[in-house]
C-alpha cells in the first residue's frame, strides 16, 4: 500500500494522496518552518502482527517564499531528484 507521510516542525500525518498531504502540510506550516512530504510503502507482517512505513525518498520539501509555499523535489541518495507529475 502506498501512503504519503507529511510533517512540519509541530505537526505530522499520513494520507493516501500526494496533493492532500501537501495541502495539509501547507496548512500547518509556520513562517520559519520547513515541510516534508514523502511517499512511503506500508509493510505488514502477519507472522508478528506488526506494520511499518518504509520511506522511499520520493517527495517534496516545502518552504515559505514570497507569501506562498515553494515545493522542491527531495533528492535521492544517488543525487537524482524525483519530479511531481502534472
């Protein structure tokens, strides 16, 4: 299952939609905060009845700029950026 994790300095959450995660992060973003939205995969183990979110490194970093939030792609460990589809 694909999930979108979002967080700011004081808030965090999980949603099933990238745009909804970005909107929610923007709503909670303070003037000097940075927001992060990242795709995660849900890993479940039925043997031990546990689950975990596996971060993919695909997502966005948002910061305040000129009265709006500017989103930049997260860089992966290989230095390549992932771009959001229009």
